[in-house]
C-alpha cells in the first residue's frame, strides 16, 4: 500500500521541493499550506510527472485548520508514515533592543507552535503506521545566534528543543524524529518574508555568494533521512553551502 507523507509549508521553497521529491520516492504526498492556488498548481505538476499528491489548505497557527489536516490524513489512501514540519520562517532582522514583539510572536507561532499542533494532530496516525518518521526543518539558527537574528534564533532554538524532547519521549515507540538544520538556502520567499517584501534587502542576503543551497538540496536531505532503514534515526543533519563555513563566515566574491 502507498505510504502517505504530509508536508507543511508546501506552497513554496523547501516545502514545495520536498513534495516533488517525496512524490518521486513513491509517497502520496499531502501538500499543506495556506495558499491553495499554489498547491493546486504543484499537485498538477506532480501528477503530470506520474506522482500522487493532494492539496490541503492549512494554517498551522489554527487548531481548527490543523484538525482539518488530520482529517484529510485519516482519509488518505494509505498509512501516514512521514510528517515534514517545514512551515516557518523569519520576520525582521532587528536587534533585541528594537525588535517588534509582533514579529517575534509570529515566528514563535508558526515555527514552534505550528510544529507542536501538527505533530500532536498526526502522531496517533504515525504511531499506528508502525513505521513513522517526523522531520523537523529547523535551522543552523537553532543552535547559533547572530546579530539581528534574536527572534528567529529564539524560535528555531525552541523548535530544536521540541524535536529533541520528542525523540526522548517517543523512545520505544515506532516513530523516528529527525531534525534538519539548513544554513543559507536561496528560496524565492524566505528573505522577502523576513524583510516584509523589500526585494533589495532580500537579494543582498545572497550577494556575491556563488552557490547558496537551493530548495532541492534540502528536499534531498529530507528524502535521504526518510528513506534510511527504519531502525536508523538521523538525529540531526546540518547542511550548508560550501561558501558558508559558519553562520558569520560566508565567502562573497567581489
Ligand atoms: N531559506 C533559508 O535560508 C532557510 C534556512 C534554514 C531553515 N529554513 C527553514 O525552512 C523552512 C522553509 O523555508 P523556505 O526557505 O522554503 O521559506 P518560504 O519559501 O518562505 O516558505 C515558507 C512556507 O511556509 C508556509 N507558511 C507560512 N506560514 C504558514 C502558516 N501559518 N500555516 C501554514 N504554512 C505557512 C508558506 O506557505 P503559505 O504562505 O502559503 O501558507 C510557505 O509555503 C522554514 O521553516 C524556514 O525557517 C530556511
């Protein structure tokens, strides 16, 4: 029987790439995000390539919406064996001194509580599958801080704490917990969202960096972790572009 994977934040960037990739690995993928028009296009693309996916409108900051995602997963054509908690992002690059409380609340709600809500809603199905995997897409900001990144790093540190705690709590039950921590990934929207739509500031993040990671690179990491034999739990996978040796150590041409 076909295994079902649920991917949140599937309407762009890493989430959309992960949907495409998991479909090629044979999963029926439930692609969840708020922008259902983009999800519908993605599903059409997956199906045109011989894969199977379903678009699910879901706001991970809403209990009711996440309950709808769980209902869709229960009705899916196979056991739910994989959850990819990817929905998230950054807002603002302000110092702690002046950071907007609203930005910090948004980051905590989407990255941390979104992961909590969706994990709680799908955990029963993952356990009953007998071979479940939960992937948490955190960040190198989940273990390193940088100037202006206080709110994002606080949220990603918290998301990392949730992943580590969950792995301890699920020990003895048939669900793996994998944390993936990407460094710089050039996706179409991450930095635009961070800078509230300011394209110049968004582009400057990647200026002179010859090859930042792209969404497919992270999707490849998700697929690799998820397709190891079930007894192999990749606890944490840290992945950066060659040009980024550490959070502050980025080689830029020119
Ligand atoms: N790009 C990077 O450099 C980088 C590095 C490390 C980690 N990450 C992490 O990787 C993940 C994906 O990032 P990305 O670069 O692919 O960013 P992105 O292109 O901005 O994608 C973010 C996704 O999250 C979804 N989302 C936002 N709020 C949501 C909500 N309330 N409910 C449901 N979905 C929501 C968005 O869809 P809708 O707006 O349609 O809902 C979108 O599909 C994030 O967790 C991010 O923190 C990114």
